[in-house]
C-alpha cells in the first residue's frame, strides 16, 4: 500500500531509531491512537484545545514539530479524514 519506515540501529547503543516514514495503511494505529482514516476534527482535538472550524476546514496538510525541531509529523487530509501520516527525524548517524 506504500507504507514504509526507515530505521537505524546504533552499534554503540543498540537502540533502534526511526529516520523517516509514511503510513497509508488504515490497519496501523500509532501508540497515541492516531491512524489513517481518522476524522480531521478528532486529530485536531488531540493536539489543540480550541481549533476553530473556520480556521481548520481548508487545511489539507498539517506539520507538527517536536520542541527542538528534531522530529516532525506530517498529516495529509483527504476531505475530512487523515489519508497519510508522514514522519521524519533529523537524527544523524555515522
């Protein structure tokens, strides 16, 4: 279906970190309950206390960064539902 995730395993720490990916499969649910096919308003309610419909109804793509801009999540909307979830990391590996 086009979903993929790229990982990097550090030989030094043994940790597995993600580099980037895209999820389009409706069967995959993120740990925080977000999934492809979710209603746009339900997703906005997860991130914002008050997301006035007048400001959000025309949104087709929403990108949210972590506090340090190291990790980004990108949500693509088709009409009123999430059609893809993308994520990327500025993780540097050697």
